[in-house]
């Protein structure tokens, strides 16, 4: 059974940093494009960042230069380093895996990030 489990969310002041983690169980990590999405209260879920099929990171304009996605294949984990956080970054952050071999999306349950003074 495929599971994605996010962690690392919390309350941070404007200008602060957080690092989110997403651990993937099952056998999908090596055949998946991993990424992060977020959903702010009252808004639709939006794409934040992901790896392309050839392993290049891509970022939404709103986070470019502040957020960094990385992965540790040995730990089946993808990370999201978030710096210079602003109140508009407040959202539930979701990890997503697109498994090329199955043509399927898998989602975690999300972790809440709140940026407030």
C-alpha cells in the first residue's frame, strides 16, 4: 500500500524558515515525480514545486528563490525547505507523487504551516 506522510509543519514568524518532509512507503519513490502543493483557507489547492521526470526542480513564481525541493532516494524522502516565509504562505502543504509506471497520483494528508507574528 502506498502512503505519503508529511511532517515539519508548524507556526513560524514572518521571515522565518521551516523544512517539510515527506516519506513515501511502498515502491513508488523510484518511479515517481515528487512534488508539493498547498491549500490556503478558502482557496483551491495550488502547485508549489516538483521534480520533472528528468529530475529537475521547478517552482511556482510565488515561491521561486525562497523554497527549495530536494530528495533523498535512500530514505524515500522528499523535502521542502521554506525560507523567508510570509503570511501568504500559510496553508496546508501536501506531498504528491505521480507514479509514471502506474499513471497514478498519490497524496499525503498534509501538514499545516502557519506564518504569523
